[in-house]
C-alpha cells in the first residue's frame, strides 16, 4: 500500500489498474516504489506480460507481492485490485486523491485473496461483481488467513477484516469512492 501511495505522491495520481496498452498490471507500475527499479527496466513494456521476452521475469516475484504465510515458491500473487466503475480502480484511467470522496480509512485499494494462478505481472485482478459472487457462493471470501481478509485502504492502513464483518453491503461501500455511503457502522 505504501508503494501505491508513494506512486501517487511522485506522479500526482495513483497507478492505473492496467498499463495504457493493457499489457501489464499496476504491480509493474509500482516496482520503483518497492525498490525494484532494475526489475522494471528488464521488462519489455511494449510486449504482453506473458510474451517470451518477459518470460524469465515471471518467476521473479517481488517480495512485496508475496503472501508471507504462503512461501510455496510460485510466481503467483494474492494481492489484487478490486475494479468497479465507481471505485478506486477503473481500468487504465488513474485515480487522483481528490477523486476519493469517502474517508481514506474506508476506501479499499488492495485486497489479499487466495485465488489460483494469477501471475504477479498479469493485468488480472478482480471486479466487485466477481468478489460479490465469491462471497455469495462460499459465504466468505477466499483468504490465506483463517481470521479474515487482509485489506489495504487509501489511508495506507492495512487491516485484517474478520470474515463475519465482510458483507455485500460492506464491500460495495468500501469499493466506492463517491462518498455517498455511511461507513461509520462498519467499524471493526
């Protein structure tokens, strides 16, 4: 989350969910802010993340994108942006801090989910609708942590939100940035 915030400080806006050509993830854009500038310089940004020229880099998962309770050596990430038309992540259009009308402590930026097979370089994330489907189907979100789901907010706070507190209403409220939700009842 600090890397995303530092990106905003340096650029005047947060990173877009995907690169302007849609070939790379926001995770690639924040590499200089997690002390991985040399890795960014090795990536051919004009080619898709999974192109042969970038294949060697797939396996080099930056430390900041790994779940520390899951050290299985895979090139997969569990750190996702939640996209929604009215949310923080809308695609290739970057969000500015002035766009966020909700409290930063109630505006979701990143979420850690136990989803299979998403390479850290891939522009694959999750939509709010997909998140709501997972919640409805399983009664809780897939998390590598038994107590709850790690979430990072625009205030730069990172919290483990207990499973029982995560409802469809809560998710809709924290994904939205328009300031029209009463999030005071969602204290945990």
